[in-house]
C-alpha cells in the first residue's frame, strides 16, 4: 500500500510595510514617476529597482523594491518584478531604478532587461508603461518610453 503524501495549501497575502506621500495624481509622465520614486531612492548609494504597480488610471496601488544591487548594476528576473503586480491586480507597472553615478543614460543591460520584462508582461497581461532611470539630482531622469526605446 502506498503511503499518503501531503501538499501544503497556501494563501498569499501582501503585507503593507509603510506608506509614502502621494498626491493622488496619475503617474502618467516621467517627471511625475521620477518625483514619486525619489521619495524612496533619494540618497541610495547602490542601484535599486522599484516596481510601481498601477491601476487602469495609472494611479499607484503598490510599490516594491525588487532589487538592490551594486554601484553600477542590479540583477533581477521578470518573475520578481511581476509578483506583487499580479497579487494586487495591477493593470500595469512602472519600472524605476537609480544610477548612483548621476548619469541617467541607459546601459545595454538596462535596455535588454526592459525588453525581457515587456515580453513577460505581454504574456501575463500586465503592461509595462515605462522604465525611468533617475539620477542623484532632482528632476534628472531618463524615460525609455519618452526616448523611443519601446516598440509600438
């Protein structure tokens, strides 16, 4: 007789760690995304990648720091990027990461990662609305969408 085995039954819940100020405006432009994200990324001495999950009106429903890297890189896989977006029923996401050097120009790795994430989002039905790279100075950013890195 075969011994019965068990599989765990799990329930996933999101845990709210804290809240950050938010004006209630749509995050529908790179400058708004940058201003919002700098509340978290300001002063970071390593690359950090934030995922801002947004609803259909482009208003944030959750924010997660999915990667903390080194001085000039932060490795992340699409699975980690979409985890909380799926859990909070987001319509789309905004990727935001910092360049501690202050130079917001995207690297080849930034462009490649963004494209991989966009393709994964298409499969999941979660749009990647933009990927914004922020520098050290306020109002210093680079939007991949605004600079035509997103295929239409």
